């Protein structure tokens, strides 16, 4: 990246590894799938939150667990 001129800057940082209070054992992060929807941005037919509420109210929720 540096050779291509794409690197803006390099900063040193100290890696903080979380440890348990009692055992001082390293606490591993539990990775999970995460997602979000920007509800305040306008969509094709109004705001996303308005569309989502309408879909759920009509019983058309495509994300419903089957």
C-alpha cells in the first residue's frame, strides 16, 4: 500500500488483551453475525422504517422464522 501511495499514516498502538479478574486467563471474543439497517435513510418509496412497519403490519415479513 505504501508503494502505491495508498497508505495515509501508520500509528503505533498497544494491544490490550482482555483477561479475567479471578484467573487472569485471556478472554476470547465470541464472534457473531451482526447486521444493521439504516432506518432513517430514504428509500425508493419513503423511509426504510415506514416500509418495514408496513410490511410487518401486512403480515408480509420475509424474515420470519419458519
